């Protein structure tokens, strides 16, 4: 199922097979939209620093202003409520709440999020908080960052500052967003902040991110007592399909799935790292820095798994010239391009593989899931009348929502879908060049405009809800 919705039939329709309590939402993250990076006590994050590295970010762009959400929050919440969603997933800025990553909470920073929660609840929208969406305080990076064990403890302390301030009104909490990206893009490949390139550091970051998650989850559970708390983590997950049935291709998929999915979910759910991946790392002279009691903390029980899905992938275990090892002498894990529609990120569009992923997660890990991010960047054009006709994005949403419905039909316990993103924003190393929003942002004027995809999403939600009311 790859872009099966014809552009000519993109009318909103009730989605079949979803339960009455299915959550509909939109999602954002703090650094991508807030701006106000030097206001009210906020200190620099690793992204403030990384954006100043020549060549690190498209056109040298940064999040200093972004969508100016810090100053326009009430209007943005009104916009969210107008979309008819019942949930808004947003992240807290660690250096806004706890400048420098140590010490007491910053009252002005917490006040912003208290006002945000109030605005949402006044309009009947449920807040869904993510504690960490990549904006590590720079001071903690200077002290070693996520490869350093102490950062896990600092994260748990920060999580408690946030929970103590907001936990009386917010029930839904996600600890980390996409720890694979934090560890691998940030510490192995250098593509994201802090821009380091050391595989051993990256594996240290993997473990300490998961340890921080577990320590925070344990403390939040204890603090919640009998109060309602739905606690989860969000992972970016895909599928790994072998190009052929050869042993080399199947082995490449084992490695890709192990490093991208099982390395995170096995310890979170089963309390152990996958033995095959531990062996693979040992072959490279790398050992995960596990200490006694760590895995028990990492496996603190969760209520929900957040799934960020953008694409599946086809893998080969040989180079294009047939070699089974790369230039470093390591086994080849090579992504193979397919003749499929693509987004402006040059990502293949593979909604059917979202169904496959959700069914697999149900089978292997048996956690309720929510699609905490799904969406696409396309090169939008503003029409003469000011509208933004984005049929590609609308079709993308339609096909992936249909894939969620199909996964439920096959037994996956999927409980919600959040579109990424609410609005165009700072897209990390791509700067402002890529637009994922269902709401267009004019960065010169900060004017927000509902794209056609936003109107389709709003009307689809309305029609689907009405099915359950009739």
C-alpha cells in the first residue's frame, strides 16, 4: 500500500475500524517552534551551539525565533483547538525549565508551560508532554553529554522538577523522543547536535539515554502514587526488508533491525540487550556501559509506546560491487532505493510498512501504541488566493491513517495518531528548507495558514467521531 489514495478523491471520510476512544492529535517540539532562546532565564542547548557551527545547518539557520510560539502560544492553542484534535503533544525545553541542567527549577520557564497546559485544557485539548526532544543543556554536553553516566541522573532530576510542577494536571508523559537520533545522529554520525563522531560514545549515549528514561520513569511512578499517569517513551521505528533471500541480505536486516529497534525495545520491555547486537558491538571493541541494576531501571513498566514512523527500508548485505564488507572492514548494511514515491526529504513513502511494523510490535512487545509522529515534508506552493493546496501531504496522511486502521484489524493495539507537524518549523540540520506542517508558517510575518491537509485532517476527525456517536 504505497500512496494508494488517488489525488482526485481526497475527500474527508470516516475512518473505519477505530475505537470510540481513539486519540487524534498534532505534535511539535520546543526548539523547533518556541524561539525566545535567551528569554526568561533559558540557557543555551546543544542545538543553539550546533547551529553556530559553520556548515552544520542549512544556510546557517537556527531556532532563535523559529515560529515565535513562546510569544504566540494562546493563538496557537486556539488554532490547535480549531483542528478538532483532542490531544496536543509538545516537548518541554530542558534549559528553559532547569538552566544549565542542574539545580532548582526556573519559575519563569515553568510558568510558560503552566499557561500552555491551562490554555489547552480550557479548550478541551489534552496535553501530552515529552520531557526530552533533543535540547540538552549545553553545560551538560560540556561535562560529557549523553555518553557520560551522570547525564542520566541529571535527566531524572529534571524530569522530577517538571513532574512536580505539572503532574497534578497532566496525565500523559513521554520521557524521551527518538533516542536513536540523539545517540546515532548526535554522537556517531555528527549530523545532529552535538555533532560528534565516535561510535563508542554513541553506544554510551544509547545506554545512558535508556538509563535516564528508566530512572525518570521509576521516580515519576513513585511520585504519582494513586494519581493517574500514562507513561511512555517514543522511538523512531521502521521496517527492515531484505533485498533478496540471500543470507547476506537477511543478515543485513538482522543488524539494521537490531541497531534500530531491538537495541531499544528489548531492554525497555524485556530488561536485556539483544545478545546478537552485543556480540556485533564486541566485534568492534565496543561494550555497552551497563552497571548492576541498570537494566532493572530501564525496564520500569510502561503504559504506552510512542511510535514515530516515516518510512520502511530495503537492505542489502553487500556493496554495489558485491563486497560483503565496507571500507572499515565491517559487514555491509546498505539501504537499497526502490522505485517508490518520495517526500521532499527524499524519503520513500511506505504506508503498508507502517501496518507491518505495528503488527510486529504487538507480536514481539505487546505494548499499546500511539503514533506520536507521522507526516511528510513537501515543497508547498501558496496559491493566488492565499490557500495552500498540498494534495501530496493529504494523500500521505490518508494512506498512513488507513495503515493504522489495517493494523488494528490485524490485532495491533493502536490507540492514537498524531500528525507531524502542527506547523512548519525549524527542521534541525535542514533549517527552514523543509516544511512538515499541516499549517503553513510565513517566517517573515509569522502568519499561520491552514493548508488543505489541515482542513482534510480536521474534517476526517469530525466524520470519524460522528460514526461513534450515531
